[in-house]
C-alpha cells in the first residue's frame, strides 16, 4: 500500500464561510476522502507542531500531496529543507493549484514560479497532451471544469520534463496545467485545479488524475547515490 500524506495550510477553511461551505472538512479532508479509497492516507496542517511533518511522518511518507495559498511564508525553512531532502531521496511530491508559490516547489524549481491569474467563474478545459502517460490513464481527450480560477502564461517554471495538460480558459488564456519533474530520486507533478471556492476536488476526473499521479510518483526501489569523497574502484598507478 502506498503511504500518502496530504498537507494543507488549512487557513481559508477556518476564516471563510464560503470556503467552508465547499470544503467543510478542509481541502485536506476532501483530498483524503477520495485518496484513501486506494491508498493509506494521513493529513498534516500548518499549525500543527513542525507543520505536522515530523521526521517520523516524512520517513513514512511515499508521496506527499501539498496545497497552500495565503501562508506560504509561514512554512518553516527547516521543514522545507527536510521535505526537499526527502524528495531528493525518492519521496514523490504532488503540488496542487496555488502551491506553485510554496517554498518547497520554488526551491525544487529554482525559479519564481509566478504566473497570471484571475477569479471570474470561468470554464476551464484541460487538454491531455501526453495520452500515453500513466497520469492520464482513464482520462479522455480533456477534462472540463465549469468554474476554475484562471492561471495564465507566462508560468515561470523550468521546461517540464513532461507536459501532461495544457489548460484553456474562457477568457482566452492557456496554461501548462500539468507538468512533471524529477529531482534526485524523486518525482514531482504540478496540477493546476483546486481554487478554494470551487468544487474541483469533487470532480471524478480530477480525482483520477491525482490518484494516477500518486501511483506514478511512488518511490522506486533505486538506491540513493552516495556523494562526497570516493575511493577508486581500480588501482591508480603512481605518475
């Protein structure tokens, strides 16, 4: 069984009745609800000790799912460093929606990760542009959401290892809405849908993509490399 930890800053749900009406158990609660159909799932939130990401939790996490928005700067640099190291060692990371500006994603990408945005109740059509990829298994040519926040180019990220979705919005913009990366032994998937006032995480195809991404990002059994000073494999003749 794949062990998944869902991390959510859990601020909007406590402060906004509008958000609470959409996600009464928190965004992490809804993510957990469908992920635990297939995986072993625990949750962690910003205001828990060590943000809920203790060494024991991280050590037992195969794939970490991350949602954040208004409190990125409150995440401890020490915890970010620990998560970063776990990704390099092989832990998978699924970065959702506004977590594109999270400290951990920016650290892994090495860029500003900034973009254009607009909240206007727009239709979002996410076109699958890599139909053989396991992340889109069971998905048709596109996923259509009746309402989603517009994210538009330019999206300041490195060129993705694999582009999975290109999103189109009713106002005319397009966006690289599903991207994969590899860092060290770890696999990373960024997925755009999930604005806090829209019910995107109840959509069955969005749920399927996230489940597929967890399976794809699950660590391999590959050994993490040994770095530093290294003794020669063969005898070196004195010169």
